[in-house]
C-alpha cells in the first residue's frame, strides 16, 4: 500500500479557510463518557444545543471528535450498527455551526454526491477524488447542506468553496459538524463507500481501506 502518502511539495488548503480560531475542544464521544447516554439522539435541536453548549462552556470556538474512537453508546439507537459491531469511528468530526462554508483541501474531481434520508446516516454527503504523486484516494464529507454546490464529474480547485455544514435532515439528525474521512481505491472497489464506522474484526485492515484523515485537515 502507498500510505502514508508522499506529500512532498503538496499544499493543502485549510478546510474552513481562516474561520477556525485557536485550538479545538476535544469531545469525548466514547463509551467511557457517561454523558453520551444523555444525548437525545432523536431530537436534533436538543442534541445540537447540548453539543454547542458543551463547546461554549469549554471557551473554545470549535471542536473535534476523534478518528477510530469507540462509540458504542452514541450509536445505541442504530441496531444494525450495533449488530455488526461497527462502532469504531472512521472519520474526523469537526464541530462548527450550521452553514459554515468548506473549501476543497486539494484539487479534485467530484466523484459522488447524495443525501441519505435515514436518521443517523450522513444526510448530505460529497466524495472527492484526488491524485497525489500517482496515488489515487478519496475524501468523504458527511452531514452537508443540500442541494449540493457541485455536481458529479466537476473539477474543482484547492481553496474552492464546495459545501456548507448541514442541519436536521441534511446532517442525518446529528449535531452540526462535518465527518471527514479518507477512502482508498480498495475501499471503493470493495463497496465500503458508505461506511462511517468499522468493526473490531476489520480494524487490522483500517489503513488499507480508511487511512487516518488528519493529514488532510489543516487549520
């Protein structure tokens, strides 16, 4: 496998431009945090208010939820996820307010766009296709405002606005944030395009399919 990517000479544009100020508040969405049992998962407005109240109390402007965090209690309302034991988070959650614009981190081709209508899923999402030093990979952005700003097949430049943070049905019922995830060509070929969580059994292959997204997130 060609990961980690060779990023020599590649400039990555900040996903939120100059919007993010200071360091992030690190949310604990793991099952070790009893507060996850208090989140009203079926009530977007109340759930979102609790998340942003926690952020405001922390005196930070923005927050993150970690890659590969175990989130069994946060996913308790979604029996298919629990049954498949897919409760390790494959993305990086960046918590910012509704309608915040996002800028493409790299030159890209729009590979896929859509909206998942089942609560608990991505809601609005976009997948961008990139090529760096002969390596093809994909970046997925979930919980986006619809209708989308870009169309499949469109070429976009690094630093171009391509999406905004969604809410309610556009966020799949989750609080306002973007789920940033990396997919390899192998993940696409194996049909894992819509996976946002992984089971313990597949964790040994996580780098093959879903490498860490931290390298792509600049602020």
